[in-house]
């Protein structure tokens, strides 16, 4: 039987959840049955070396420039002229319209669109228009693959038939989740509680609420230290707030890192202050795998991942005092935090794994050989 030729599409190879999950998938995908290619809009990226090292992977860069640059589409069309594909898999929201266009232009018979969100995220009029066109175009996808039940519900809301939606959980690389550095090696305080958040620094993650909760808690527990791991467009604003609120010696911005486990493992509590939605928050998933107590905001996606009072705590979004109180409770009751961490670890160990994720996608790609993957109650993977 001929190999199934799959074109994966991503905007960039920066550090992020979608990029990490795709790396795991491409690393473990059975090369005896599948022939993968990866199309990337922007050059470089922090994960370029990892992807470039994968065997039997064709890697195409389209050399897109920032702003309104559509010349990269010509490069994409040239690739479609040179190669034949059986399936196009667009791996995040920014790749989906391009994926559907290329499938139409290149007569690719099957398309898989990833849904990694649980609600529409608008940052401008342009993004609203993009979503308007996309939600109609998405109805032409063969399958929409959500990474959470919240994502599946979101797809149903904008008209994707249930028979064309499947849920494939993210996979955790348990070997990678082996911390190698201690607090001393990271130059963190040895005798003080550490609260941390791992996230891209942009509005959806609401890092300002993280800082405000730090101010609230420090009035009651001045010994606590706060860490933000990640980078993004809000970094300068956050640095300005840290300076303005005299938090320089209490809050540390670490920027983007590759070995996240080293940082999560040395935190006492891990939080995520999203104010819109999460498909499946990888940092929270990894923190739970490391048996860390987690506190997340009550937005779509988070409540599917965390069971309040059993595997973590859930607080109102954009409510620094509620987050501060939850942190105070866990830091002053370490036994409770340890119990939440253990329960979270057991849940993640049971439900999330790379082998299961890769096997589910392989079944999905194989199902694309047939006329349709439609089933009365959704894709069975």
C-alpha cells in the first residue's frame, strides 16, 4: 500500500503548545505508512532545529514577511505544483484558511483542521473579519480535530456537524518531564514559596491579573516570590508595571525557555490567568503531570482539564483577589496542595500520552482514504 502523503501547515516554529504537539506527532509518526511534509510561513523559530532534525520530513519555508505580505502564497502554490498530497492538516487557527485554499487549488481530497481554542479570540477588526470568513470555510473541511471537549463544543456552535468533529487529547512526553536542575542551579530562593505562570505574554493570558494578585498576596505573605516564564508582545508593559508597583525584587520575568519542566518542577503553585479560552493548556497539563497544585481561571477549556477541589482550583477570570485568596489557601495549607497535585498527576497519567495521541491521528489519516469519515455520533478514534 502506498504511503499517505500529508502536508502539515504551521505559521511558525516558535515555542508554543501547537508547535510542541506537532513535533511529538511528526517525531513518532509511522514512516512506513505516512510521508509527512511541513509548510511554515515564517523563517526560523526557536524550535527550527528540533523539526529540522526529524528524519524523512520535507520542511518548506515560505519566507513570509510581517504585515500584509501575500507573496508567501505564491511560494505555497509553487510547492503544490511540485508535490502531490493526500491530506492537508492545518495545525492551528492561523493556518486554516491557507490550508483550505491550498486544498482547493491543489485538488487535495481531504483536509483536517485543528481547533485548539474553545472560543473566538479577537484582537482587532481584522481578526473578526478573518474569523467570519473562516467559520464558513471550515464547514468544507473533511474533519475538524479539537484537542478538548470545550473545543468540540465551540465547533458545534459555529456550525460544524458533529459527525465531522473528533477530539484528540494532547500528548505528554513523560521522558521530557524529568527536571534536571534544582532551585539552587536556577538561582531561585531556597526558603521562600514560589508561584509561577508559564504562558505567552499576550492579552488572552492576562498576565496583568497575575501581577495584581501578586500585589494582593504580598501584603499578606511578603516572603512569596513570583515567576513569569514566557515572552510576547506584553512584556514591556509587564516590566513597566513591575517597576511602577515596586515588585522588582518579588517578581521575575524569565522570558521564553525550552526546558519548561525544570521551571515547573521548582514552583510551589502553578497558575494560569486566561481571560478568554483555552483549548488544552499545555503548561497546566505539564504542571499536573509533575504533581504540582494548579489554579486556573474559569474559562472554556480550563474547567475540562481541572476539576475544582479535586485536581486543582478554579477561580473567576480577571479577579486578582480571588486568585490571591486561592494562592493564600494553598500556600498556608501545603498538605491540601500536595493532595491536589497527586490527584492531578493521576488524572493526567491516565488520560494523556503521546502514544495515544499519535495513534489517534494515524487512525484519522487512514480514515481519510475512504470516501468519508462521517459517523452518526462523531469521529470514533
